[in-house]
C-alpha cells in the first residue's frame, strides 16, 4: 500500500501505543494490538516504524516534547503557577491511573534504564520536566505564591523526586488516588517555602 492512510497521524498511533502499554506492558505490546486500536493493519505500522522497537523508540522520542506542551495547556487553565504545577504533575502521571497501569509503565521505564537508546530519550524527558517545574516555581515566586529568594532549582529537584516516589508508594499502598498522593507530597515539598501571607488565588490561600 503506497503512502500513509489519511486521518491517522503518527501522534495518534503513538498515543494508542502508550494506552496499550498501560493495559499490557511493553513486553506484551504487539504491533497488531496498536494497529487494532487505531483501525489500521499491522503492515502499516511496519511501514512507518519498521518494528515494535522502532515504534517504542518513536514513542520515547515523542515524549521529550510532552512536558512543554503540557505546561502550555495547564497554564492556559490556571492563573496560579502553583495550581498549574500541581495540574502538570497530575496530568503527567495520568496514564498511570491504576496500580496495574503504573506497573506497566514502570516496566517501560526499566527499559529506559537498561537500553542506551531508550535511556537517552528518558533522560531528555526527565530534564524537560525539571525545566518546566523550575519555570513554574519561578513564576510562583514572582507572583508571591512562594517566598522571595526561594531556591527554585533545588525545590524543583525535590518535587521531581516527590513525584516519582509518590507514584511508587501509592501503587504499593493503594490508598486514595494517585492525584491525591501527588497533591499531598508536592504540598509537603512546597510548605517550607510558602510566604507567611499567601498570594490571593493561590492553592495555599484561603478560599
């Protein structure tokens, strides 16, 4: 079949691949399952990505752009930088809405840690997330939501660690939702840096 079927962009296929990973994990993912998800035949995916590994590498490469795209979306919805930060954290983990889907995406992370090509993309995603978090913290300082002089680079690193740890402990303990756990852990990380008088409209200000 010549060319690509119209109406099914690579981004749609990669999003479907992420959803299939959430259901079955990377080891059990097949091109046929992803193709079925978007109404294509497996041969079309082979034409585009070459192999299952090629598809997964394309997904990993595409993920590098996700943090900045997500930042733009949450800032459009939230006037408060700290509210946007929480939304960013929650939405960045939205594919792991259940302990099982978290475990399946964690299996993909294990590939990232052991395979040099996947690791390169995973590290780029990690650094992009860190830049977004630090930028939102800088905005929070400028808006008076965080105390003047807050070391945003150090706080951003703490929040990234809190996000990673929140996912694992939540999946183990299975109490409440992941969003609730993220809100609690990020709130704890930010608490020492809140101003004595919260800025109006911030998550820490009175309703």
